[in-house]
């Protein structure tokens, strides 16, 4: 990497310093590490001033001068590993090789499409045979990196909506059928002088208790499977409380409607008619 790489990519420097003009081929070899490497190899202590030998016994020691915030170099789905950042100007001497490919990042306030021609012209002026591969905006890079997780989440979202719809229909059907089957019981209560409001309240309480039991089991199962769901998410917590509350409220509303409508209908039936029903 070059001296302005961290600034261009907006990667925070957590500790120490970045590369400077004094880090040339004649100076002491230096390197920066990411947070994961610092945490694994130097736990509970600063890695600044420590030395590493990245190329084996034949290469010199590199002194750690800075710690860089973890970056998803391998994609949003990959786990961040240990990473070393070398100076592009310093690496050929100590390690004995130069990178064959170079990724150039340009930061500008102008439209990326307007910069393409100037970039190609600049590269051609340096070497007419130097190819430019995948000249694209950073938005395109992000979009391509998140394409697979986004598709999986959209697919999972469709199945989740279908499951929620089936749960709502099933809840409504079961509770509505249960209340309808109790029409004779409700008629007896009304004949014995029970208040209509009390009867409706009793039916609602019993229906909601059934739903509460189902929600406890369902949410408990979702929490137990959070590690599986977490593998499909990026920057989203699998135990998002807002989602759980929204689903619980939705199912509760369905339960109220499923219990209230048949219960009110049953309380309007003539008690004598209900008593004569087998």
C-alpha cells in the first residue's frame, strides 16, 4: 500500500502511525497490522515496536508501527483474519519481490464516469501496454460484494412473510373455530345472566393466553437458531428486539380479531337457540 491508502479508503488508524516518506527502501522495514492480528498475537498489550518475520527465515524482521481497524478484505461474508500492511515502496527490497498486480483507488467529488477517460489516459501515458482491468466505482464494488447476502436476505424475507401469513391465518382459523365450538357454552352463560362484556373478555383472555404460549415457544426457537441466522446477516443483529416485538404485536392483533369477532357474534345469539343446538 502507498502512504495515502488509509486516507483514501477512510480506514481508521487505531494506534501508532501510518507510512511516511522516511519509510523508504533504505530504512528499517516496517509494517502495520490489523486489530485481529494485534488481538491474537499481542493480547492485552500494544503491538507497537514488536517485530514480525513474514517471509520466513531468509527475510529481515519488520517492526510494527501501527494498528489498522479491521476491514472485510475477503468480502462481507468472510471472517476477518490476521492481516499485514506493507509499504509499496519498501517491500521489494526486504521481501525480494514486487507485486505483479496493482489496485489503484481514486477519491474524488466528481462523477466516477467522468474520471474514467482521464484515468485511462494517465495509465496509457505511463505504459501503453499496461492493461486496466475492472475500472468501476466503489458503489459497484460494494454492490457486487453484497449481491449474494442481499439475495439470500430477500429470499429469506419472502419466506418469512409467507410464514408470518400462514401463522396469522392458522391463528385466526384455530381461535375462530375454538370460539365457535363454545357457542353453546356462551349461550348457557348468557342465559344464566352473564354480562356480554364479561363473556367477550373471558374469550379474549383465553385466546391471548394460547397465543402467548405459542409466541414464547416461537421466539425461544428463533433465539436458539440465531447463530444460523447470523451467518446470513451483515451489520444486523440476529436478536433484533424490534423485529420480535413487531411480530408479537402482529400475531396478538390477529388473535384479538380472531377471538373478538366470533365471540361478539356468539353473544348476540338468542340463548334459547344456543341451548337447543346439539
